[in-house]
C-alpha cells in the first residue's frame, strides 16, 4: 500500500490537507510539502476571502459543486483541511488511477 500522507479517502469523500498561499500571481495546485498539498490563489487574505476563492477554484479543478467542498478547519489560516465529496477529476499529484478505486 502506498503512503499518502496529505490525503485520505473516507468512502467517496477525499480528505485533503492543504497549505494555502494567498495573494499569488495565479491560482494553481502545486507540489506536496510535508503532509500538505500546496495550493496558491490570487485572492487577498482578508476575512476568509482567500479560502472561499480557493474552494471555488478547487471545485472547478475536481469537477464538483462548491457545496460539495467542506472546509473542516483553517478557513482563516494557511493550514487547512478540506473534504471533497465524490470528485470527478483528480490533479496529477493524487493520480487519475484513484478514480477507479
């Protein structure tokens, strides 16, 4: 079994640990750093707006509705955990083979 410290599956829900970078030049999913996936967003970090922007960006990336993503913790922090219900697409860092689980 492959160790995947930055994400786990709970049924069809992907639980993802994220290190967010607000006020970036572009929205992007980056590399894994420690036990977190780096995600950059262009929004300024004020009153949770960067996290809200990240959720909208990731909803497009994972091909889910915004309402299918829950911020478990870290709405006002760079360290976050998200639950993504039934993602239809996965970034390369997680791997397309996971969809066929």
